C-alpha cells in the first residue's frame, strides 16, 4: 500500500457559498474524509479502531490555501503521516487543482483515545510506523492560539446534524459554527489565508455553546467556543495575506 | 446526450449521523447536486440560467427510501425530467445501491424565475422538452401538507453557511434545520420513510426563522418554518412505515 493517499473531489453547487467558492467547513470536511480513507485503507481507520474501543481525536489543524476553489473545480488532496510519538501523530496534506497545480498545504495533530475511559492510548506498535513518509509541507506547524478578548459573543445549541459517530460536535461543524460567528464580510474574503484551530473539549448533544470573536489585526481574526461550565471547547485563528 | 443522468456518490464519515447513517439533509444535497449536474450538462443549469438573469427554484420534493445507507456505502442516483408545463417542470429520481438494488425514489417540482423581478419565467422553448422521459417512479406526487399545530417551537438565524449562491437559505439547509427541530429519537429511526417538503418563501441572511413541529400520528411528524412576518417559509411531513 502506498504511503501517500490521494482523494479527488469535485466541488458541487451545495458546497459553495454565495460567492460561488467552497466554504471553509467543507474544505475541512474533505480533508478529514481524505484522512479517514487513508487510515481505513491501511488498517487504522475509525471503524477498525472502534472494534477495540479506540478512536481518533483531532487535536490541532492548520490549513494554508491560496484561496477557495469555485463550484465545478476539482480538488486533489494528498495525505501522509509525517511522524509518530507515543501519544500524537502528525498527518500532513497537500491541496492541488485538477490540473496538478499546488494551491496549499495542511498540518494536523491527532491522538488516539479509549472510548470508555477517554484516556490517550499509545500509538506505538499499531502498524502506523510503516507509513511514516517525508514529503515537503512548507507551512508552519499549528502553534499556540491567543484567546480572543471576549467582546462579541453569541451562542448555539449542539443539535442532531452537528453530531459525529461518537455523538459529539463533529470536527468540521466546529468550523461551520466558527464561520457563522464571524461577520459575513470576513468569510467573503478570498485572498490567500491561514486557518488554524485547537480542539480542546468535546461538545455534547443539547449543550449550549458560547462563541466569542475579535479582530486582532486588520488581517487576523480570533474565535473561541466555550462550554456552559466556562471551559474552552476550541480556539481558532484566521489570517489573510 | 442521454435523457437520464446518473450521479454516483460514496458516503463519507462526515456525512453520517451518530448511528452511522447518512443524514436526510445530505441525501437532499446529493439529490440536488444530481439535478444540478443533469441540467448543467444539458444546457439549462443554474450557471447557464444566471447569464440571462434566470434561476431554478425548487418548489416541492418528496423522497421515499427503504432506509438511509451507511458510511462507506455507495449511492447511485438517477434523474430524469418527467414533464414540463408552462411554469413548472417535474424531475424524478431513483436511488440505487452500488450493486444496482433500487432503494427508493423521489419526485420534485421546479419553477424558473427572473432573478430581478422574482417572477416566474415560461419554461417552454428553452430546450428542456427534448429531455422529457418516461420511466417508472412508483411513489405519490408531493401533495398538500397540513400545517402543524404550533405547540413546540424554537428558532434559528440564517447564517453564512446556510446561504446558497443567491444568498438565500439553501434548499438542503431547510432540511437540516427541520431535522434539528425534531427530537433526536425521530431522526434516529431507520425504517422506510417518506419525506415531503413544500418550499414557500425564501429566507434571507440574518433573518430569524421560527420552527414548529407536531407528531400527528405515531408514525407521522409535521414541521413548519415561519418568517418574522408570520409567513410560512416551508412545510414538511415525515412518515415512517
């Protein structure tokens, strides 16, 4: 089995925003589906892990793209595992157009947990090592994200369509709620950007989640989601270039 | 060009609910993308219409399925135009598994409008006639939907990720908000079902939409979305068999 997985997707009318460009949550969606297929085909996908009461948890994600492709365009997403530590693995991505032009990269950090104890599980000796691969990924690793000043806020309740197979707010839906929190003028921008998110806490069905955002510079926005008990659920930074 | 269009989709991890089955809004999404591709390939897609300030508006939709397929399964959606009147066209669908087993059908009714006046446009002489095709679609046409008694209600605001290319609540997102309105136990059910929706009014960015639902029999649920001015935005009926 090849170390690099490739997933090709066409961008459909119901995946684009009112400016005809694919939305950020759907880019994340395609990226996560690419990761899922790669892991699954190599024996360590979520369904295979579930048989041993284990699952993958996405911890951090950074995406840099020249812009968001339009409806009708093709996105070829490459993914490979860059490294493996005891509790974390780094998975990278390269985005290409249908013609093979590179339009961006992404870096992600994942942990494996026991679905009953919710504790981390060692990643060593699970057959992941043999797929470690070195390939260029010229973007910064996900770093620390400053908490936004909590000036502008709103809220949402976690509903049925937000849920993943583990009955938690799914990783792409965090991003959908983040894009819905920011002013629409921010999401309309289509210059090259970096999107970075730190997933901190799981959100459950029925939970009310508070959203906060601030504009930290003319080209940088910070967003956070927090839970009823005040714990941060995630922090996010979007920077336009 | 063939009269029948076929669109094959794989069901990805981020398209399923916590029971591992594709959600209803994503079934609608795939159905609408199938319709969009069919129309586009034959010269009367949304982007082609936009050049003449016209667009398609989905008026009614009825879907009957034996159940919702699981993650990893394949859905082959066939679509064809059953008939054409001055102001409306009927487009049908047949759902098959990857192995060609028929698992359901859908019927939809569409109008074409002028994007500036918002008035209907005649469908005659636009090159659609030549694609009219007769094929079995053994489900009832979309009928009149009773308004639910307005007992249980909640609300949502139309946000960025709700919007279609015309900056209105997109047709699949109506369905997502409907599934989020009903108790989660209803959406968990996976017996054969009929889903029927009547789209009445467009919903705009920032609008607050009220949702109402009622259980009309042990196997039937009615849902309605209404706008701030009290006008109904859509009515919907879900029946389990």
